[in-house]
């Protein structure tokens, strides 16, 4: 589904990614672990097309297509979804209008008719239940007045509504208590399908207790220095990252 080849990228003239190569196949969940400043969020921003970041070398293929030639909107319409590390508030834009516009834009791209009001509200009720999201929250402006946990839950709700093919969870566990983490992770697990894939970015093992990755990568100083199975995340939990840095 996603193939990254020798990717070099950065921001404001500073190189952050220094030759990333990574292949994520249909149905696979990959975890990307590393300390602050390693380049994890830079990689997620490059994949979704953040305009502040630039690629100086390498390529990214998505379903065999040159991803870097597509705008951020086109990438979204093709099924790429990013759950933000720090979701922003959008005052004055209701959750209902925001999500209806997003869902119908996707349907238009797929050659489908827009949802009627009743169809859309029925879909919202169904997906809201997946993440135990209070109906009062979907009646507000996007993320306005939400707690940290509610914002992260709202990200998974949006994922449920849009049903992406490729999902990036960028430190979704940041700032969540145990109960909120479990609810968010269980919502993700209910949405995962053999035809979809995901990249889970995290510092810690605790999220991976709920979302079980097939492959774990360790990113240090802009390079993937170690790849293994789920047991690698457990070793990092007990030993930290320094031993990998010494081996790299």
C-alpha cells in the first residue's frame, strides 16, 4: 500500500529525515517509535502533504502512485488519514457541518451521491457509538471546549466516519489516561480491516498493548536503525532507546 524509498526531507532548510525506507502492505499495522526530535512527526507530515515540509530526495508510492505529486486534499480523498498529535479547535464550525462536508467530498470523489440529512445523522450515531462519544460533543464546534481525551476520541470518530485506507496515529496516546487510551484504541481496532493499513507513532509500549502492530521500527536521528516484531517494543519499554543508539 505504502512504499517509502530513501526519503530525505526537512523543514526551513534543515534536514530531518536522512534516508527513510519503509514498506507497509495491505492489512499491516506498523509502529514507529523514537525519542523526541527523531523525525516521527516529520514523516507523518510528509506523507499527508504538509506544505511547510519539503522532500529533497527519494519517493513515496501509494498504491503504486507517486504520492508526492498529489496535493494534501488529493491524498485525503484517496484515503489517507492523520490523527493529529495536538488536534486544533475550529470555533464557529459545527461538528455536524464539518463531518458532513468531509464525508460528501469523499463520496463525490468516489462517484457517489451526497448523503441526505437523515442518512448522515444515522451514520453519525452509528460511528459515535464505536468510540463512546457523547452526542453533546458532536453538537459543538470542532474540538471547542473538548478535553485532551475528548479531542483524541474525536479524531477516531472522524476516522470512523471517513473509513480511510491508510491511517497515521501520531502520538494519539499523548496525554490520555488509561480509560481514554483504552476507548480510543478499541475504537481503532473495531475500524481496522484487512484492506486497510496503519502507521502508529508512539514513544511508549502502552498504546501497543491495545493496538497490536505487525512490525515495529525505531527511528533515531532521522534514520530507521532497527526493525522487529512486537517484542521490540517490549524491549524498548524495559531498556529505553539508548542501547539501540549505541548499536546504530
